[in-house]
């Protein structure tokens, strides 16, 4: 599974590098407030827009997983702490009883 994750991220990195290298000369003009304009290279704009949308979602996902793991760990500890104690084995009588 780790190999597939690594392979996926390598493919994504190669795709981003190819996109950036083929579009590096393209400049996009972004209109800001009060008639202010910014000239930004297209790969920087695209990767920045992707990260602007991806990072908050990823952080929410990771915090949710972290909280669920913490909750699961505390439930496991409570379950073990509340387990009933094992009954001791019965001790045999030292002297046999006689019926008279």
C-alpha cells in the first residue's frame, strides 16, 4: 500500500512539473481591488488556487481522523478499566470432612 501511495505522489509531482515547465512563459493578469492588477505566471496561479481549496479540506479531514482516533483510544481504555476482575480459584479444604 505504501508503494501505491508513493507512486501516486510521484505521478502527481511529475504532472505538476510538466505543466509548470510547459506554461511558465504564460502570464495571467488578475484584477484586484480599486483597478489594481497583478501579473502572475499561470503555474503559480493554478497551484496556488489548488492549494487554497485543498489545504482547508485536508486539515479538516486530518483533525477529524485525529479526534476519532483519540475517542477510540479512550473508549478502549475505559473498557479495559471497567472489566470485571477474574474470580480466584476455589481453595480446597485442608482437612476432609467426616459425617458422624
